[in-house]
C-alpha cells in the first residue's frame, strides 16, 4: 500500500527531467502523497501543485523552515544543488529529523566518487593519492568533500539513512550545455583522452530513489553505487551524439587544463564553487580516475540502465540542437 504520510522531496523545483522533479511524478503516479520543498513560489512550484504535490516554500539553511517541512513526514529524500553550504543543509535536515523522531528513511543523494575517495585513500601521502586518482588530482573538490562529510553526519546521526552514489549524469553540464557550441559544429570537444566512462541517466537515479522511498526497509544503512550500462570512450559518445543530432560528430580530445579554462572558467566565473567541482571532475576523468561499472542499478530495478543515447534523446537542450 502507498505511504499515506507525505514523502518529503527537496530540490523539487529543479528543471524538468531533474532527479527530484522526476521522482515527484513517479511517486505521485504510484499513489504516494508528496511534499515538495522549494526555494521560491514560482511557475515551477505551480507546476508541482498541478501535478498533485503539496508544496512547501522555504530555505534549507533555515532550521525553522526545515523543521516545519518535516511535520508529519517519515520518509525524506535530500538533494541540493551544488553549494558551499551543502554540508550545513544536510546537517540541519538531519538535526531536525532526529528532533522529530520516527523517521523511516533518509535517502541521501551522494556521488559515485565517495565509493573510492575514502578516508584511507585520501589521507595517504600525496604521491599515493595522485597515483590512485589518476595523476591529475590529489584531493576532493569542495563539493565532493561536502558529500563525504554529509555521509559521515548521517552515519553519526543514527538516522535510517541510504546513500545513493550516482556516477556523473549524462545530463551533467560537461556533457550537455558546455558542449553545445562545439557540437553545433559537429565536434565533441572533451578532455578525457581515451578513458572510458559510464555516465548514468538522471531518470534511472530517480527511479532507484523512488523505489527506496516506497519500500525503505530492505535498503536501510546501505550505500549504492550506480552508473550507466557500459563504459565507453569518447568516440563511442560521439557516435551517440551523432545518432541523436542526425549529423556527423567527431571526438576532439583536449588538454584538461586548457579545456577547463576555455569552457568552465568562462561559463562559471561567477560561481567558483561549481566551477571548482567541475574542474576536479574533468581532472579525475581525464586522468583515468573512474574505474569499471557495477550491476547495482540492474539488481535494484530488474532492468538494465538507460543508455546514453536514450538520455540524450530526452534532454531538452540536445533536442533543441537536433532541431536547429
């Protein structure tokens, strides 16, 4: 039977196709009441109401708002856009959940890197850290560090937490809007050399989280590492882009730091926290810091992950470029 107390979903006003927004629709379709936590009462909030969600307008960094949003809630999904205050927000939500009590599950959106950027690995001497992480990175980005601390906070809290550690989304800016201008010329310009990656579709992550929230008991205290169906090099991704765009696309490898300066620094100069995170990701991937795939998503959902091509076909920016 569907849960009758509302399931709290943070980050619910993300753009259409985002994990939180997709989860809201999935849970509502299954008959679960949903309370969507949003920052502003705007058209995105109105869209959530039209879909059938209860909308709570507040600030994840204000404990009074967080506590009010939790009233009557027993199941929580926490996600937040990249922020220097990410750990603060997780900690406030955990504190409010502990104070309220009777929480059945706290689903924490985390990062695939947490599975290998462990305390032991990243307290080793710098030379060892660089060797383990591919040679271009020795430390976390501030956002990766925030996710690591968030996982520790939830463990210390004693709450029934589940960490969903997702690989880079196909929808990540590195693969979509930062790549649009070269793609319009038939070039996929990325600094990943010949390394192989298995990015995941946001839809798949949403379905896993919705499944956990609908029936949390089997998942408590677990961490799941999720990625796409297969690891491919960038030439394979260029083929996917070509198929979706309906035109030839050639992979053009670039130097990591040159690419970061040209694309990330230019586009995100006003958001240094986000810029530093994306630059650390490119260094990790460009240095070969991601290794292998898991079958955890298929085990959880009983089906293979969605393909990169499927995710691109359903991405608004890529659709717009294809029709241009």
